[in-house]
C-alpha cells in the first residue's frame, strides 16, 4: 500500500512545484489603506494639516508645472508623486508612482510600509486599527526625507551644519509637535518651510551697522546671518533665490531699490555663476557707501521661488532701516 | 494515509508572491555586459595626446596651406582616436565656437558609430545652429535621424542666417529618400517630413552592423542609470530613446540588470520608445514573450515592465497584461490599464467592460484609461490632472497595432 501511493504523491508534489515556478505569480494581497484618501476618515485633523502643506500641493503646483514643462521632464515626477519611500534603501532616490498622482507627496509616500499596512513611529500601534500600523523608526529618519530632499544637497548641508542649528533631525523644525483633538499629541503635517513667511523670518538675521567716516559719504555694513536654519539658505531647488536690495532716501523721497547680492545655487548650465547659498551659521557682509545728503537708508531681503520672479511676486522676508 | 499529507499538498499551492518577494531571474550586470562586448569602447586620450591633436586642430582651422599637414595627420589617425578627440572637444565647456564647428565638421565627414551615444547627447545641449546641423549630418550617415527635428526647426526659422540656412538645406541630400539632384525645395521639404514621420514609427533607416565599440559605449552610457542624482539618468534616457534598433536588443539585456534603478530606467526608456520597439519586436514573438514574462515577475519594477509592454502597442501584448489588471494591486492595476490603453485590441473590450463593472476601487487614472478604450469621449474624473488626461488621450490616438 505504502509503496503504491508514495511515488504518486511525490510526483504530484513535483508537478505542483514546477507549476509554481512556471506560472508567473501575480496576485498581491493588499493591506488597507490602498490609497491615501482612505486615511482621511480616521485622521481628519492630520489630513487637514497635510492638505494645507506643499506636500499636498506638490503635483498641482503651477510653478512646478512651469519649471518641469508640465512634467514633460518626467524625472521631476519621482519626488512630486513618489512611491512609498520606505520601499527604497535609506537615502536612495525614490521613484514615481502610477496612481493618485494628484495627491502629490501623500500619506503613503512616507507611511506605506513595504510589508503592507502603514508605518508609524508610534511604539505601541493599535493592533485593531484598519490600516494595520507597524512601528517603523525609519519613518522619521533624516534619510527618509533625503530620498527627495537630498537631490539638491539639503541633507548633506544639514550634516555639515553647526550642532546648535541642526538639532535632532528634519522633523525638529519641519514637523514640530502639536496637540490635536482630545489632547492627542502628534507631529504637525503642514511642513512649514520656504513657503512659510514665519519660517523664512526665523532662518536669517539682517543687520545694518553705520560707520562714521570723514568726508562726504556715509558707510554702512550690511550683514546677513544664517542664524536659524539647519542647512544652507536658500536650499533645495536650484530655482530658489534670496536677494538683498538697498535704497536711500533723499529730499523726502525714497529712490529705487538697487540690487546688492543674490544667494542661490545656480542651474548646472549657468556655468558663469557661483554657488552663493549661505551655509548654516555663516555670515555674509558688505560695506556700502551712500551720499551725504541721504536722510534715510534701508535694506530688504526678497525670497523668490524662481530666479525670474519679479520683485512684486517675491516675498519680502525682512526689511531694516538705518536710524539717522 | 497520514493526516499531514493533505496539508502538505495544500501548502505547495500556497498563495502567490507578496510585494517583498520576486521570482524574477536577473541577467548579467552592466559591467559583465561591457566585458562581454569585447571592447573597451572609445579610447581615453592622455593629456599629451589631447594637446598634440589640439595643436593640429588649431592649424587645421586656419585653413589653406598651413592646414594641409595637420589635416592629413587627422585623416591618418584611427577612427576611434579621432572620434574620441572630437567628442572631448565638443563636450568641453571651454571650447570656442570655431573649434566646435570644426570638430562637428569632421564628425559630419567621417562619423564612427562608437561616437553615436555621446554625439546624440550633444543634441540635448548644443545651441549653435551650425554645430547642430553638422552633428545631425554625421548622425544621418550612421542612419540615425535624431537630428532631423532640429534641422526642420532651423529651416522653419525665418531669422536664420543665409549661410546657415544653406547648410541646413544641403543636409537634406543626406536623407535616405532624397528625391535626387535638381529636386525643388518643396520636394526636399516633403522628403524631410516623410523621414521624420517614418523615424517616429520605426527609428529604422536600414540595417547597420554595429561595432563592438558602439556596444561598449552603450554599456558605459547605461552606467548613468545607477546614478542617484537625476541628471545623468535623464541623459542616458535621452540618448537611448534615440539610438534606434542598434540599441533595442541591448536595452533588453540592461532590463535584466541586478540593479533595481538600471532595470527601472531601462524599462521606462523602452516604454518611451514605444512603437518603434513594438515594430522591431513583432516578428520575434517567442523572444519578447519570454522577456516580458520574466520582467513581469519582478515585483520591484513590474509597473515599468507593464508600461514597456503596453508601449510596444502590440495587440498580443494585452494577453500578458490582463492578469495584472485583474489581480494586481492599485499601482499595478493602474500601470496595466495604461498599458492596455496603448495595446488592447477591440476583441478584448468586453473583458474590460466586465472588469470595470465589477471593480469599484481602481485608481482614477486606471478608470479613465479603460473608459477611453470603451467610450468615444468619456468624462474625465475630476481628480485627474489635465496633463494626465491629455497624455492618455494621446496614447489612445497613437495606437498602431490593428
């Protein structure tokens, strides 16, 4: 009896094993959420925060559209509609996803766990939650942000920054702790950065020091210090520029603004330009002379998200007037 | 019968792979392929060699009697050394305009296919009209029409200098379908447009036997796919999209590279090539079926493999794609729907209708792609971006397979 069915069984097993190799496996059992839109019902407050962020705006941002020729430059898609970053090795470049691109850098971009379900930094995730949360410390790691934000060297700049400015990680400045409904503590998902005037203001310090000089002209030392930024100022996209401008007041009227200095990492084909970003903790300064008849002198810092923006479109970060 | 035996049998029918596993089989790495090409590609010039050749070029540019000797030396130089020197000149940011035009002039007279990848890349960066025309002439001699759009653009520019216009007109005699001596400009213009159209569909202007050096240069260029900064990746994609059939087989080898980024970007490039690749693959059914069956097993790059397969536009491709639409996750379903939009023949539309009727949770992208196949003017989902809608409408009209 034993000898009759054993070869049959072994043959069946062998056939099944061969079939398993020959037929391409294709079904993937998904753990919810399958789209970031699913996150909204349980986390409406986080969803609202994220919706006001530039992560949510990443794919639809008209300025990005213009600079990427409406994503004809498909390489831009990788960071503006990325797959889950945790499915890549730490710090490695992320790749573009196929679906729900309109959601930009969505919940799953940072929270999709490679093994299914969502990744959280919570050490005791609720096992009953529909999204099957798993603790994954990497979610909050610098390298995770670096998959996109080191394309232009921001994370490398942060590594070189003075300790007092770099703080613990990207989250220290860009995802501060917040309290939501019922006193629940969490991380703010609005990601304040260059698009927030408050963040820009906290990044730099503008100072004017008047020097007395014999003769007909006045002298002023203008300085800008990267005093609150854990990376260069400005950083990330090469399109970003910060311009210092100055003007004098004579006979009760302010003259036109004059260009003083541009802080920017130029595009690769702008071979004649130098990188003039202001590293964390560094100070730039220049001495200016102005006519003796001046009755007023002021300097302002304009921030542009692209170098061709007019003064009217740019954001005025800070303006300082010299006391006469 | 032992009670555990049925359990063992069931275990052997275990569910298919999960996202972190893959039954895909890797091929040779880029380095191994480079060694396998039997060549090291274009030689790297020593500084002494470069300086010597540069002195010749300086005298050659002056023309007249003084140019005779250096020109002869350049002619006597091996084609590979000369091509390497010309490339080094035109790739330099410091080169002045006369030297650059001189270098492209030599390329136009005696191009070697080992220079193809890097010369095609010059099309992306070269701004000087004369240089672009000469560069395109050399490419045409190697049966590569990537520069024709630039020539078309220049001829349509009313402000182009007369001398440059004449040079652009002269290049039309390089067209494989040139109507012959004495043809009117209207006839030549028509020939140019026919060629451009044909290139878009086939990228094939006749068989050429690629050299081992060309293959080696291909593998060297493919190294850029490993780059973490995106610029080198984008450069390689730009080039490989324009190399035509000499690169198709090599791309399919690169798509088996053990490096995930190399596979991803190679398959993406194949998807962008689209129709010419499909026309090239169509007569080689066993080859492409085996290739894509293997590529689709790779869970990491499955969406890109689907895009490459759909991009070929071959009706038969849809048979391989359907299971991924019906059983894939959201990403895979979207890629499969887009691939079907580019390839699915009408006799499979009923299967699509049934799928759409039963499946409610597919992405807006996938739903719109499938609707485009089944309806003449479907309403686009509000969450879809206009550019995404436009791209899919374009795919719908670009289908070539019956």
